[in-house]
């Protein structure tokens, strides 16, 4: 299960309309990567789309070996050999560091939860390069949990409470990390956009959330990703080689009108 899964599936379905193909959705266990759904659907499916695969997974190796058309949302260690669509996480991290420093941040924290996917490596690489270039120290907090059900402060809220200080800039990649950081900042009496500065990736459907008021955001358009993935698989079925079907979604910042400072 990935954040924004419904938007991505909606994009895939819209691209398949009137194209002679129907969509069959199978849900794998958290973390994905299992081969069983592929084996079950092989023979009745013309191609596959995976949402959030591991950096190197058995289903990728299997489909490459069998020469079956497929595309992944996100990159894998085998991605030169297959089609993919991905958010530019490295570019996102670099834009975030530059923006947060301009806002007044003196240290950069990166919060992310999904450490087994390739995006984790890309985020941290972009962060290190940008912080070195900008001359600011960085701190990475991994394994932020995604338990939306609890109403009491979560472990990472308390962890942030012991780490977050005035002048920090925080890079956030999912809704839960945003909620945790805002909770920790409020508990410490640190005003977002004034004493601490946040830069977040969010799904388009989350933009109505009031907590985005003083947060710089970049929108990850998952409906677009779904359409691109479906188009890629249809082209693979038609005989196009996968090398020409690598797509990186550009990072387009959205700056809230009441954010601190000037737009960079």
C-alpha cells in the first residue's frame, strides 16, 4: 500500500479507457515485492504495473527473464532494463535544502518512512550533496512509522521533540511525517514558518489540509504517473523497447501565500 494509491490507480484506469485493455488490481502485503500475484495473473494479463517495488525484487527479475511487459512506479536496481515512472526525489531534496536555507534554516532534517525502496537512497544522496554545497549540517531520521490510528503522541513525535530546535529546516516525504513534525513543533511552541521551516512532498488530494498553510510544498501528481505507466506498458506490448520509457516527474514547487520570507 502506498500513499496516494487511489490517485495512481485512477490515472492508470483513465489511460486504459477505449484502448482495448481492462485493469485488474491486486493488493500485495505491505512492502510489496512478492511474486505470487504475478504468477497468479500471468497468462491472463498482457502486462503489469507495480506500485512501489523494492530496489531489487524477485518479481522484477522474473518478468525480465520471461520478457513480459511491465513498468514500475519508482526505480529499481534493474531499471535500465525496464520502464518506470518516478518522482525526482534527488531533485526534490536539492530544491528543499536550497529553499529551507533561504527561509533561514541553519540545519536540515530529513524524515522518511519507507527505507526499503530506492527513493530512500535517492533522497539521502540528494540531501548530502545539497547540504555540502549549501554549507549546512544534515540529520536523517529513518523508519518513521505510518500508524494513523493512534491519537496519542507517536514515538517519532517524541523523538522529534528531543531534536527539533529553532532554526531547523525539515524535509518531509509523506503525510504522516508532516503530521508528526507539526505535532512536535506545536508541543515545543515552535511556529512553523517562523522558528522552524518545513518543505514537503504531498499528493494532490492532500492540498486541502489546513496544516499546509506555512509549509513549502511540491506536489507529486500520481494521476499523471498512473497515466504514464499505463501508456508505457501499452507501448511495451506494442513492441517498443523499455529504454525509451524512463520517466522522471519534474519537481515543481508550490509556495503558500502566507509562507515566511519571499518565494525563492
